[in-house]
């Protein structure tokens, strides 16, 4: 969560500038991609795509979560037939050594994302791989890494994608649909399938987008990683790849996980509360970075979990209690129940 919160803090600080930030010069996606500062016509706000969801599996998840943690040798034995590929999101593999004033001796590495899920997978003897992503790069760059991992596995795979990592997973399956028979299930945790207003805000303000672009280039990434999170980019992606996405959903069991965190006492609230509250004022229930609606890939089964902020499904956070091992067991058992054979 530390990397997520660092990035969120930078954006939050800009949002809290109020009128000063609101009056900043804007930078369009076209300008950013072309490198020109020439003015362009303001885009017309596009309507959100029609939502056609799969089944609301929240009750099923609640039952599976309640059962998780009890002895289930038959279920865990079945899981050993798969390799679990774990995919983190933006800033998850940030190379701090490339930053100005970086310490000569690297600090102790924080616990990786999925630490508790990995411990549980080890306990049942299941094979897993936490992918080393180019997390600050575009979905196309990271999709190639995921595709290679799927191909290299001797077993059929189940995949867990977190945040932008889920967009990378989706692109991998869309770009190489021949991978589908080997992928027996995907859990999409808090993915901005329809984009996030936070990325929109960043890209619309030169005072944020410009420095962020230079920062991303310094750490080996690109501004494309942020563009991929905007609502305009995601809307275009789903429209342009509608048939391919539908084919993937038909071939691969996918469960979308949406969460939200309501305001509470400060010592029990999310560190993402400035962004959460900013989106709440727009009428958008959210986890601090992604809205509930955006986290559900149209056509997939989905679960909704209250009281959980962005990233808490995969990494420990001080203020929010969430059992990530039981969560993993519950959703993996749900995927087993969706196997065609």
C-alpha cells in the first residue's frame, strides 16, 4: 500500500489546492501523446457505456469466505492442479534507485504485494508466481510479460490482477486469445475497467501531468500508464475491443471484485480519504481510487465488499482489517466452482 499511498498523496495534495488547482492549464490526451502545447477543442463528455453485468455473486462470496479457513482437503487438493499468477498494479515495482537523492544503501524491502495470499498458497502446496511487472509502463508492455508467464507454465493457470494490473491481464487475454484454454480463472481486484476520475484529473492539469510524465520516464515507465487509467481511454478500449473482450469473458471464468470505504473515524478511515471524499462529492461510491461501477467488467460475475479501500485486498494496511488469506481461498473456490470440466 505504501507505493499506492505515495502516488495518491501527490494527487491528493493537488486536489486540496482547491481553486488554484482548478484554474491550472489543462493538457489533453492528444497534446500529451503528440508532445504539442497547441490548444485543442474541449472534448464532449461521453456517456458511460451500457452496463451488462454477469451475476451478483456477493452472497456466494460471503458463504465461501465464511467457510474459508476450515479444513477443506478436497478443495485445496484441486487447487494444486493450477499455477497461480499474481499481478500487481501501478507503482508496485517502483525502482527508487533511479530517483533523485536516492539512498546509496537501499532500505529494507517492504513486504511484497500478495504476501498473505502467497503464504496461504505455500501452506497448501500450490505453485505460484508473483510477476515482476514494468508497472509504470503501458498495458501493452505489461501484457507481454503476463502472456509469457502463461505460456511458460506447465500447468493451467489462475490469475489474480490488482488495480492497473487487471487491465494488463485483460489486454494479454484480448491480444492473444489462444491463451484462453490455459487460463482457468481470473480474479480482478479493484480494477478501473471504466477508468478513474483521479487519472482524468491528473491528465487534465499540466501542473501535475507534466512532472508526472518526467517522473515516470526517470523510473523507466511512461505517461501511457496514467493515460491507460483515464475514463476516455478505457471507454475507447472497451468499444474498440468489444468482440474480443466478449470472447474472453465467454471462454474464461472472471470474477470482478469491487470495494468501497465509507467515511468513518479518522483512526479507522482510509489514508486515501481525500480522494475518496472528492469522488463522493461527485456521487461516486469508491475505494479511494476506483469507483464501484468501474471495478466491474461488464459481463463478468462480481462481488461487492464494503469497508475496504484500494489495495487492501492484496496488501496490509494499518487502519483496515481484512483477511486476505481467507479472501484468496474464497475466490479461488468460487473459480473452481466455475470450471467447465
